[in-house]
C-alpha cells in the first residue's frame, strides 16, 4: 500500500534526468517501475512508447518489469480478436484515460474473456493508462496485480492519472537524450510472414539481422523480438483491411543501439482474412521517418515545412521564397532545427533523414 504521493514536479525532473542517460531496456523498465511504485503498488508493469504520428496502440519501443512475455502476446490477440473492452482507442475517448480491466471491472460481458486471460497468468486485473498530452498519445502503461491481492480501485486510478505527465515527459526525454547519428549502411529489407492464425510462419535472414537491432527488453532473441509486434501488425493490418482502409500500419522504431531508425509495416498478401500478412522491416528514411521524427523532437509546423523542403534539396534562399518569408527567418528556423535535434548542420541532419 502506498500512502504519500510524491511531488510530481520533482518526480518529473528526476525521471527525465535518468531517462536521458544511456541505458538498456531493462534499466528503463526498472526506472519506470520505481517511479510508478512511488505512487501505486503493483506486481507487473509494461510501458509501450509511441508518438502521435503512429497508429494508436502501435509502439515504437517497449519496456517491462516482472511481466509475463506470453501474456503480452495473448493480450494483443485478445485486443483484436477477443473483444477486449479497454483498448487504447477506448481509453482515448475518456476524459481521464485510465481504467481497470479484470474480474471486478465495470465492462460487463465484454470483459469476461480478458479477465479469464489475466487469471490464467495469475493476475487479478490490469490498470491501464494512456499517456497523452495536447499533441497526442505518447504511450500506454499497464500495471498488473497478482490474484489474491487487493484489486485496483478509484484511488489507484487517480494516482496513475496524476503520474501520466511525468511518464510522458520521460519517454520524450529518453528519445531526445540520444542525439541522432549517421548510421552505417543498413541491411536489406527483411520480411516476416505471419499466417492467418497470427503465428509466425517464417523469418528471412535479412529480417533476423534487423531484429537484432530492434530495441527490446532483456537481450531477447530475435525470434522472441519478432513475436509481439509481428502479431500486432498482422492483427492491425487485417482490421484496417476489413473496414476498407488500404494504408499499411506503420511502426517507426526510435534509434536503437546502432543509432538507426527502423520502419516496420504490414501488408495483407491476399484478398481476405485467410491470407498471410507480410511484415516488412527496413531503414526508416524520408517520408517514412519524417512524421515521427518531427513529433519526437517537437518541431513546430513551420520548422517541419523547412525540414521537408531541405529533404527535397532546396537551398535556404529557395525555401524562403517558397514560404514567403525572409532568408533571415529561414536561418532562424534552421538554427532551431539543429538545436532541437542535436545536429551540427544541414549535411548531418539530412544524412540522418535520408541515408
């Protein structure tokens, strides 16, 4: 039981300071766990980190603490196929984006399968919180309590809601704490084939090479790394296709240990739900990278316009004429871009976005 609530301003500053340091996913999970435990008691934690440019619920990277890996994949399937009533989309419609799913939750019949799934893994319930601000969604927090313990209540919901801004700030601090760098030439694109049952049928050698670079907890093998996001992308791809949306869902993973940004997207290989899904992994560059990159570094609309034109090869004088502003103003925008992204000039910035 947690009694006193910490000072949130101080907690945010301390959490961001730790998050900016170079650390592995296990350490980041421990950091988030310590911060959350100062407010709410729990037995397991997962944090899915994303940005407003990504589809709701698809993460750029994740970390967890004392969380059953198989439960993660089971919850993904339950979200899309089992009628989970507490999806990120459901939370986003709430004024306070925090709720509890479990045997005693108020979702009625729709929650019974999810409650049984949690019970199978020894949990009484999961408290879920969408980490968002005025710009959009930056992550998803899930907290487990073991069966037999005190269930989550309204006080826990209120405490986690107060904690959300600190975790959101820490997620952004983590990404921006690693200045973008020009990475060596990337591997060729890789492919993971996911069957109609959302199980992995095959992984190409190139995909294995990419999976070794993906930022995942605990030094996981590439086979395990593939399972959660390949399952999610397979489900999401077919869900979108089922309502006539042909755009492919995209994960833009923030720079891993190699300093490279990675794009992962799914495409249905046939006309119906019985077809396989190809999950493609490749270097994120240009149009694939730009939306996420701009959100992570909190670029303004005008700064993004300047950056887009830089990527097409326009010199500053041409950009000024196109945007109807002075060359001096464009130079100010360029200085802001270099400062926010931690780069030293146009060549370095463009190399990160286009190489």
